[in-house]
């Protein structure tokens, strides 16, 4: 019961951070909320007994990704509020950068009203379509939720013979951390492909950036 | 009605998954700022991670270390998500590199301004 409560609170914080990241005007607020979101998810992984994923998420998701975003913002548009946005924003607008950060900790009720004003604001700006699209996706996924097994149930279909094999076989081989065992032994080619993806991404990024310098 | 509440309250993590994916789609479709679209992509992707890690969890399980007390949670989705996190960062890095080039070319990262510049 404690675990369920903890998970619910953490997921509430994570979803709130995601909403802030989605609705913030300034890019810096979005990135700060995104960093908080990633770190919150890392704690969720820890509660779900996935320490390896939590470490990777905290280092790579919250750390490297946010740093990459910050470097690119500094390299391109900068952190100041662009001229055009300043002209567009009305004085009555609720979503000013400084306010946003202080309101992250607010209770759920004000989060709800903020969301409502944001939604109506988005509709006013003629962006009804994106709200509809997102609602359709969320609604469609929510329809499938009752068909899923209860969170934490021991008879979850994921626990099949494959998982049993990995657990017993790595026990006989004397490998303590099953995640590492699967990563480098049983699914070694998968990990090799992952490294190939990283190398390709580095080559592509360097090629794209160098082309800019030549011109 | 209370049945429905029970159904969803026992599956809070899956509800959060649906919400996060929805928020990701919203940011992807709605925002004019191309950088923010990449943030939306990341939100969408981590929402899917939440689905996988939740499906691996069992209440009586401990972390997948065989020296610990048994039964353990399902280690296979953890491995898949470890791979997916690294691939996600690679995708983000390439997208950001392309955005730097877009900025070099058009001096803006606003989608509509880029489109205007392309048409003129």
C-alpha cells in the first residue's frame, strides 16, 4: 500500500512537470521542467525496482539530454525571451516565465485551473486541433487500460518461460545482476546494434554540423 | 462507478503512461518552437518507458539481483528500456544537430517562420 501511494505521488509530480514543460512559454522553463521530469522518472524506476534503468535515466535522460538541449539553445536562439513572443503575450496572460517556476509546487487544484486556462488559451489561439489530437491519443490509450493486468500483480503475462530461463540460467552461470547478464550475454547482438546506433548518430551529427561550417 | 474507480486506481502507472504520451503528442503537434518539439518527442518516449517498467513490476519482487531475496521483478523489460534510453539520446542528438543547421540557414527555430522563409 505504501508503495502504491508513493508511486501515485511520484507519478503526479512527473505528470505535473510534463504539463509545465508542455505549457511553459520560455524554452528555459521547458528545459528545467524536463530535467525535473526525467529525475522524477528516475525515482519512479527506483521504486519499481529497476535500479539499472534509474541510474541510466538520471545520468543520460536528466543529465546528458538536458545538457545537449542547453548547449543547443545557447548556440542558437539564446535564453532571452524573443522579441516576437514579448509582443504577443498579453498582460493578463498567466504563463510568464518567472511565475511558472514558482508555481510548480502548487496543489493539484490550481494545477487543474492552470491547465484549463491553458487549454482555453490554446483553443483561443486557434490550436483546437492539437488539443483534439492529444485527447484522442490519450483517450484511446485510456480505453485499453482496464484490459491491462493490475500493477504489481505476480501473474503479469510478462513473466513467461523466457524470463524464467534468463533467471535460472544466469543463476547457474553465477552472474548476479540479471540485467547485465541479459544485456551482454543473451542479447549481446542487440547491444551491439545499440552501439552501432550511437556511432551512426555521432557520425551523422558531426557530418551535419561540419557541413554548416564549410559553407 | 466505484468499479471503474477501482479499475483505474489499481493501474495508476498505466493511466500516467497514457497522460504522458498524450502530453508528448500535444507538444509535438502544438508547439511552433522546433526545439520544444524535440522535448515533446522525449516526453512521448519516456511515457512508453513507463509502460514497460510498470509491466515488469511485481509487488513482492526485489531488484533483479540473484544474491538478493527472491522473487525478482522481470529483468527483460529493464534491458529493453536501457537500450531504448541510449537510442533515444542518439535520436535527440541528431535532431538537435539538424536544428543547429536549420538555425544557421534561417536564423530562427520557429516552424512557421522557417516555412515562410522557404516559400519566399
